[in-house]
C-alpha cells in the first residue's frame, strides 16, 4: 500500500466512524482530495520529522488504519476524501490575532453582580463615582480641629467622632479647638487639624498650643479630594480585584456591571492516559486534565471538570453536540493519525476552521474552530503538555480575553541572557524566568532547561514564555515575552533549571 492510499483510507475510516460519508457537504473532486491528502501528509511528516515532536499518543507508527492488513493490495479506486481541504498553517502572530478577533466577534453580555460575587469578573461598563470622595470634609488624623491662630480654648470632654451626627458639625469660632477622630466630619471654618502628638494641652488654663507651625488645611481631607460624583474611576475591561471592590464600595456601589465569565468544557482524548497511579504498560499519566482547569480559570473562565473520552470518535461527537459551553478545549487528536478524530468530527459537524495549524514549536498541530457564526468555539490542543501550553497561550488566551471583555495582554520585550536556538522556519516558545539586573545591569530573562514539548519541569518554574523567531537569538537580544498568569518563579529555580 502506498503512503497516499494509506493516508486516504485512514481519513475515510475515521469519517465512517462518525457518519462522515453520509453527513459531510458532498463529495470533493479529485483535485480537492489530492490537496487534502497533501496537506494532511505535510502535517504528519512535519510532526514526526520534528526533533522535539508535538503530540503524545494518537501518532503510533505509520498512518495505517488499525484494521488494515499491511500486506493487502491498495484499492485502485478509493472513495474520495470528504474532509474539507485544510488551510495552510498560520504564522504564530497571525494565529493569535485571528483568535483575538474571534473572541471579540459578538456583543458582550452584561450582568449585575453583588460585590461579594464580582471578584475576578471584568467590568462591562466604566465605573463612575456615585458620590464625591470623600463626601464631606474629614479629619485625616486623630487630634484637634482648630480655627484661626492659636493658642486655642477648648471645652473639656467634647469630641467629634467618625460616624456620629448626620448633619454638618456646628461652626468652629476663631480661637477655639475641639478634639476630633480620624474620619470625623470637620466643623465649618476649621483651619487645620493638629495631630495629637504635636499638641500641648495646658489643662490649668484650658488652652491648646502646638509644637509645630500650623499650615492651613493640614491633615484635612477636603470633600471631593479623590473624585467628584460622575468621575470615571476605572474603565470598562478592568478586572475586578479586591482593591476595585473596595473602591466601588467607597463610591457607593452595591453591585457591579460585569461580563459573565466564559464557560469552558475540557475534553481529554487518548486511550493511553491514566487518571491516577504510576505509568505502566505503555500507559502514561494525564497531565493536562489537572492542569487545564486551573489555568483556564486563571484566564478568567468558568471551567467544568475534565471529561476523559479516550480515542472514541462517537464519544467526541456526542460531547461536542451536547456541550453548552462558550469554548470547548480538547487535548490530543489534532494531527492526522488513524485515531486522530478531531478534524473529521469537526468536518462532520460543519464546523469552520479558523486556524488549522500554526508555525510554532512546540504546538504546531493546534487548531481553532467555530461551530456557527455566533456559536461556540473549539480550541484543539496537541497532546504533549508543553505543546498544549503553547496552544493555550497562542489561541485560548486571546480568545478568552475577547469573550470575557478583557484587554489583550500588552506585548513587551526583554533582554534574554544566553543564546536561544530556534527552529529553522517556525516561531519557538521557550519558558523563561525574569531576573533582576546586577551591579547596575538591566533586568533580563533567562531561558529554562527542560523545554521539550512533552516536558513540564521548565514551565513549572517559569513566569513567562519567550517568543523566539525562526533561527534563534543571541544572548543580549530583546525578545517578546508572554507572561504567565501567576506570580514569578521562586528563588529555588536558580541553578536547577537555568
């Protein structure tokens, strides 16, 4: 059997598993079939020929169907492949732009969330102050409110306290003082507040004096010092942090207009994956199921528990058609091997491929699909862990940012210390950790070891990924950095990973 025939029969068999021959849009002509086979063969050859590889499982041996007899003669008139012709792999930056544009493709929903449920959501509208802050003149310190020049007389036992009295305090005559607490409303005509530690009280004469010169307005927070009613406090697209919650409460809000978090389903493909225990007998632990949920939540999504489907085309089809998520993330099965079912199932369901392969290492066979013009999206990640991370940052992160109303991650560049080899033709994403400059040197990033597509040891220590252009970069070159959504690596990574 020739390679072309084996490839064609493999695709045909996968389509038959999902009813593809009866449900696709019709037969492609011979020219379209040849284009599809050439493109699929290119993906397979590129995947297996790459020194680092990009896919765990779902790539065993050649491209022969499991039930095909290797010694059987090739069918001289095979049925034409009905899989739509795949698009060429996109450059890395263009693929990210396509994903970002897809996320911003529709209007954002708006919900009003109580303050205790708004944390981590994105503001759907600018947050405008509902009142002046502060809403009246207040004391910034515990001490004495005074009027006019000193020394000042005072009345023993009289104090102004925060939250006491709903109306403005009575006018303070010149030459008088009154005790005042932090946050209390200052009386009309107050010249300044004298801190307790700067005041001297002569109880025998009933006089207050100060050990320091008095400046008009000192230690008084005037009404509207922070903002006036109607001022924009934070713009739409801001992630609600604890500090934003505090500001919103101070400005008079009980609930916030927010964008609902995108809902994500995670489907883990591959018969070779174990959910628990040690690897054995050719089976390996599923690293992506435990990793993807928390990672996607860090990107602002609501994520269901991972579903493990194995290499089952019908189970994949059922999971896709029954999902009500905004985004479905699959792992593995995105290449063109005999049990790589993602492409044929998507074709059978009429999904539109927005991205079908990206010229990036690791992660080349990632994809982005849409089920309807305004329907849910699917991000297909390669099965290798670091290749899947590459797919997350290339496609899922910008897509989710758009769906959640978040601004895109700001691009920035940093010096890299050490030469970083590159792929001859593709972009390469390399885990790095930020380091402070020494002896007046500039801050920089250091590439980490253990950066193969199946490895997680490097990315576990990283706080970013360097975007290395084709051909690599020399030490001292500036490279684009993609930040990871958590704190920088801790000092123990020094030496162990660099």
